C-alpha cells in the first residue's frame, strides 16, 4: 500500500481541548493538559498513525488577544504552526460557543489558502440543540471543507475523525520513525510535566507568572535519570505559594511530576526542584529558546 504523511495544524481559542485531542489521536500523552486556559505555550508535534498513514499533529497555543511579550510569542507560534500545514483543524468548544476569541480566529482563517476543517469538541457536555446554530454562525464567517462533532475526552467521534484525517493526507514517506510520538526533547518534556503539576496543584493561586527550566538532565550509571529544574516566579509571595507550608507543596509537585516522568520515560527518575524569584523571567531571551518560542518585539 502507498504510504501517506502530512501535517495537521490544531488551532483554536484557549481551553478548546486541543492538547487533549492531540493526546487522544496519538494514543498517549505528548502535550500537557490542565483546566487552565493557555496551558500550551509552544508549538509541539504529536505523531499519530492510522494504517499506512502518519499524521503529524501540530499542537499550538490558544489564540487570544496578546498583550505581554510571552503572549505575543505564543500567538505567533500558533499561526506559524498553521502556515506549514496540509490541513488546518479549528477546534471549537461546543459548550462555550463562538465568542469574540473564536470570531477573531475565524477572521484570520477565512482568506487563508489551506484546507480547513471545523471540529466541534466537548459535544458530550454541550447542549445538542445549540450545536447546529453554533455551526451555522461559524460557517457564515468562514467556509470549511468538513465539519466534525467529537469529544476528545470521551472518544466520541474520534475514530471517524482520525480516519478522515488519514485519508486527507498526501502520499509521501513518513517523516518520523514508527515508534516516535513527538518531536519534543526529553528536557522540554521534563519541564512541561513539572509545569503541568504547577497548574494542576496551585489552580488560581499561581497564574501564568511562572516557568520551569530543566538545568540538568543526565542518565546515571544504573540507567535512572537525574533531573534538576528551576521554577521561576515573579515575586517572593509566589515563591512562598509554590513552596507551601514547610515545603509541603513543592514536595507534592515534585512527587507527582516524578511519577509522571517515570511512567513516560520508562525508568526511575530522581527529580530535584528549586524555586527562584526572577521578576522579569518573561523578558529572558534564553528562556524563550529553551521552551521553543521565538522572541518577538
């Protein structure tokens, strides 16, 4: 049979479920997920297989009205991810509907030359009678070649969607080995897993004024991994939140991240976390490079 391979840009507003969808299509975790909007900061690739087809999924940050430099870099990464794709899949939260953020994306999409599909996500918790009117509202602004109704969380409609994606990919040799599921480096994955735990465990206590740097990542003689990471926060009060009373919070974050990393890497992990106050970490060019973002003026 003829091999197929292509890129699909997964774009949408923050919290539409893009990373959950990418993980579901790949069949394992390649992108971190949390209930907080804008969890994804950089463009990451997830590699899904369907028969003789390799679908390279470009998981992008949510597109929103960017103010800070970090926000602008995230939005730029999202649109850059769409630029090289064979197909753009716009993911819309079927429950939240098409508010100003979605409408802004539609305006940016409508004149683009790429093939465009509309994917209404979270249909398991959306009011069914609203989905058709939502679809009509969206397609009045921008034309889509195909429309799918799915739930990335439960798997509803995913088999049909994945098969359709595979059929839409051009003929060509695979870009990645069969057993590779992402282009992310192990250092970046380690940083992302710890950042995910910051979001999951601190909720609204620590907004986006934090980053995680993997400073040391080495394999010990016994095959286990030794990872040293620095959690950057903007203010001393935020450092106190991350540490928790008597260091209990940082310990819980470290234990959860270590467990997740060991599962992903398949080896024992020794994880050491340090919290540093860096008032302008989001103005550090080297950090942008480390997390895979371009510096924007």
